[in-house]
C-alpha cells in the first residue's frame, strides 16, 4: 500500500477586496449596515479616490468599483 500523501491545503478564492481609498456617495447614507455587497450599487454610482479626490486614481486610471478591486492595480491598498 503506497504511503498516503498529506493533504495539500486547498486554495480559497477570496473575493476581490476594494481599495481602502475607494469612495462613493452611498457610503454616506444611513443604512442598517447589514449589506456590505458593492454589487447592489446602481449603474449611475459615481466613485472617487480618496487619495486624489477625483474620478481617477494616482495611476491616472478611472475610479470604478471593479477596477478598484483589482490587486494588480499599482495604487490598490486592500481594506
């Protein structure tokens, strides 16, 4: 009987974590705080970067929810 190999740890897929500098108007509206899902944002949500206070980040790329959850982006700092 061959020796049993130790179980390899399985990779856990983490959802993309937004950058700590990503802001949108909905963050300043009172809610019960239960929903943390950014996917429920409306298409017309306007985002800005807290570092630049503009609609583009320090890397001169647009500030969008999906883009600012990408850890490959040079200015991304996870929460």
